C-alpha cells in the first residue's frame, strides 16, 4: 500500500504545482495533507483549494479522499458496488473511487 500512497502523494504534488504553487509550497502542502489526522491537514487542504482553479480543485479533493480511504483501509474498493478496483486502473488513476464498470 505504500506504493499507492506514494502515487497519491505525487498526484497531489502535481495538482498543486499545476495550480500555480511553487514546488516548495506544493511539497509542504502535500506533506500536511498526508498527515490528515493532525488538524493541520484540513487547513492546508482548504488553503490549497482556495488557490486552485475548479478543475484542479476537483482533482485535489479526489486525491485527498483517496488518501483518507487508504488510511481507513477502504482503498481499492469501488464505492458504488464494493468490488475490488483492478490494479491497472489504480496505476493509471490512483485517486479513482470506482471500478471500471461503475465509472462508465
Ligand atoms: Zn463498481
């Protein structure tokens, strides 16, 4: 699962960077977001979302939700039908919460 976390953190970093944050700012936000149990995570997410456009906001929300699912042990399970999401799909879209058939 560490590999999945790393992929999600990288995706978060990319979204933050594409939203115009500097590399250092994006890193620090990504690090905060990944410590979601400490109260700082929520603030970091809100601050970051405030700086991003709608499309990047949506992506960041999905990535953060996926990180929470990872923490909760639900990662990789489709939120609609409960089936396991296949690994190739997770490789491609680490933040996805639905299996291929539910996404269509
Ligand atoms: Zn499904």
